[in-house]
C-alpha cells in the first residue's frame, strides 16, 4: 500500500527530482529514538548519502524486493522440471501465493533447502556418471567468448541500465496493459542489442563480460514477468493491474505457468494442484 501511494505521488508530479518521495521521521521522533529504533538506516544514510535522518527527510522510492513466483518444483523433493536440477528458497515457486509474508523466506529456505539437499544427494548416488559432451563444451565456450573482439557493439552496462529503467517504470508496483505491451516491445529491442554487445579486456575478472553473459537471463526473466502480468487480468496480493483493480475468484484457482517454447517465452494457465488432505485439515483448524 505504501509503495502504491509513493507511485501515485510520483506519477502525479509530486515526486523528488530523482523519482522518489521524502520520508520525514525527524519531525515525528527524537534523535535518540531514531538512532535506537533504526540504527542501520541512520548509519546507511549518513555514510552513503551524507543525510542525517534525525534532522532531515530521507529520499525513498519503491524497487524490486522479491518475487512470489519462481522455478516450478516438486513439493516433496524440490526437483524442477529439468531432471537433476533442484531449487530451494525463494527461487522455488509455489510457496508464497500472491504476497510473501515477512519472515517466511528464512523458514522456506530451511525447510525446502533440507529437502532439496537430501533428494539431490539421493539422485546423485542413484544416477550413473555420464560422459561430458566435448562438442557442447566447445560450443558454449565460443558462445561466451563472442563478446570479445572487434565490432561496433554496445557496452552491456548501457543495455542493463535501460532494462532496469524499463522494468521499474513499466512493470512496477502497478501495471497497465499499455505499459506492459510497451515493455515487451522494449525488451525485444534490447535483446537485439544485447546479442551484439562487446566488452574490452580479457577473461580475468571482467565484470563487463560477466554482465554481458547475464543479459540474456535478465531479459528472459523480465519478459517472463511481463507476460505473466499481462496474462493476469486482475489485482491480487503484490500484483496490481491498473486496468483490472478487483480480485477475481476464478483467478484464485489457477497458476500462470511460463515456459520457453520454440516460438519464444510462452504463458499458460493451469489449475492449482489439489491441497493434500492433512493440510486441508490444518487449514480448517485455523
């Protein structure tokens, strides 16, 4: 709710020059109380921005914190749809519903991290060692090194910054159909530019090269989030659709599944799995 209110102020022209708002606690609490209750925030603003939040407002704005979706996994083993690949913690989808409760991430990681580790170890023991496909190794090496060399490709940092700005402004806390469609057009454009990005230097600790390698994954997840948001024509939890502000009962019965297809990133709706009887009894007890 706070993030939506901040967005409204910014969109209506009452934001700060940097695209945020001012949060004033200095006029509401004493300096001693602020330092006691918010010690890390006090030191962070003081050291990084030279702002004393006990005496002046702090500039704040909403940004990406976490995702409720994630890699599709088997609830018991945490194995993904890729055999032998396991996911635990917030990277695994299906745990948090439409809005993660504060503190749930640690318990999620402990419970499902234990399951993932146990079943991954069991799978490894039962699976015979395979042979490395040297042709595949060489293909991937060549693919990774293509960002070096001559050519007029862009700096990957420029593309990354534009992708970040696109997702923040068009696929943020409140989404509209117009904004989401504009984001897909921009992501497609950035894909073309990312494919021809170039970096200097060599392979020894080269952050620019690492970013160039990461861009495809960043573009994939950005498109997946955007297409899933466009598909869900309602507002639920942390997903607020400006064109569809109400929560619709039918949408509570399906998951939005994102898959890589021959045509690109595809989106489909699938019914929610039936709740196990023992969990159903627990919910009834609540």
